[in-house]
C-alpha cells in the first residue's frame, strides 16, 4: 500500500477502540492484481473479510451476485 505507515496505524488502532466494523466482502477475480492489493491491505490492517471468487463469465457473475456490470 502506498502512503505513510501512520495512516495504516490509525486504522489498526480503531480495531480495539470499540469502533464497530461492517462485515467486509470482497468479490474478486482470482488473477486480478487490484484484488490482490486490496487483500494485502486488509491482511496488513488485520481486518477480517470474506473473499468470494467471481467467474469471468458475466452471466455466471450476475447469477452469483445478483448484479450485472
């Protein structure tokens, strides 16, 4: 992740401050480099998340997620 480490620490400290987090669900393509960056940041911030692999086929994607982009 780009940016100064103090920004990351700000978010890490929220974890134990009574701050309520929303569940994070990451819909991702397996080979997507941007998804890999997001996963890396979530791990670095120690934020729990659910990763759902999305097929490249748009119809199958729409069937699984209910959205068609």
